[in-house]
C-alpha cells in the first residue's frame, strides 16, 4: 500500500500487521532489544518523517505472519510531490520481529509518474543496518537525518544524468546489464524476453535518450514486471512478474542504481 499522503497507524496495520507485534516471534539472546516497529513509526513522525508506504512479506509458517519481515517508507514532511516528474528522497525501513533481520535503512528516490498519484521507485541509493540493541528509535532517526544530508548529492547526480545522452548501443548495454541481474541464464524468461524489451517506455515523458530517462524505463520494467515476450520452446506468450520480495526488490534496486552510476562514469560525467 502506497499513499502520497501520510498514513495512519490503522492504515499501516492493515497492510503490515507485523510492524505492530507486541513481542518477538521466538526467544532471543539477552542482548536482543525488542522494539516494535510501531514505536519507531511514532518516533519518526515526531521527528518530522511521515509514513507513506507499508507492506510485508508472506509466511508459510503458521503463526508467523505477525512477526515476519515488513517495510515502511517515510518522507520528510518538508518534501512534497506536486507535478508529474517530481522526485523525492524517502527513507525505506525494513525490519522483522522473528530474529531474521536487523533494522535496515535505505535511502530511495521516488518519482511521481502520473497525475493520479502513482509513484515508482527509481532507486535505492544507500543503506545501513541497525542491530536490535540500544536505543533503536533514536538511532533510526539519527541515521535517517544523516542519509538525507546526501540529498544534494543525489539531486546533482539526477541533474547530470538528465544531460548525458546515450546512443542506442549504450542504452542497450544498460538494458542487457539489468536483464542479467533480473533473469538467470536457465530462466525461460531470459530468452523469451529480450533485453531490448526493458527499454520500452510506459509513458511519453520517459521516452528520452538521456541517462535518467533510460534508467527510469529500465528500472521500472525490470522491477515492476509486466514485460511481455514469447517462449518459442513452449510456443506460449509470457509476461515477467513484479519483483515483490522485500530483499529481492531492495537488492535489485540498489544494483540498478549502481549500473547507472557506472554508465555515467563511462561517459565521463560522474
């Protein structure tokens, strides 16, 4: 669930109930500090960061759904999206209450892509892990503030990428690199969906040849799925799925951002 407006606890709990667990899933060591994510959410609000997205992983283990990995995204109350094409930085918080994950923070770039409020992730730029010890809420808030000090650097990178024009061969190279990250060699989709498909624009504003526009197309097609192809071996049409797993999605997004950084370096403008 994503909203362009601050979410209430009731809304968050509907889509990420494990964030409101009242105890850990299993017994932890004496050093383990149990701090429900709901406390961190309240602390982030008090510090001026509003939750705008919530979701959690599924669990096939009975009784574990209330403790499994979840993701909450926060946006500074000073940042707003008002026009299509606007981008903002958000803090992406991942945690679990089953002992399988530390609090993990990432800084992401999110873009308003249509007037009805649809926002997509363009990248996860930076991340830090916070162990379940000490004053977790304060450390999450401090880490968020530290990350946001890099906002001018990220904004400068985006502005530079808008000025970098790519040839068709360079665009295809970026798509092929993303294709290799998304599909394994033995995956039928790797053959059925050629890398060129990842360059297809989903909206007119993404139809440019600059690095930023090219990256937007590749990132959205790679992560959000819905790219169609044809499996010649089976004689069937196929379509790629959205990368929904929290770990898979965050890892892939960071890798795609790194690819774009490398392309900028190759063009001599990083």
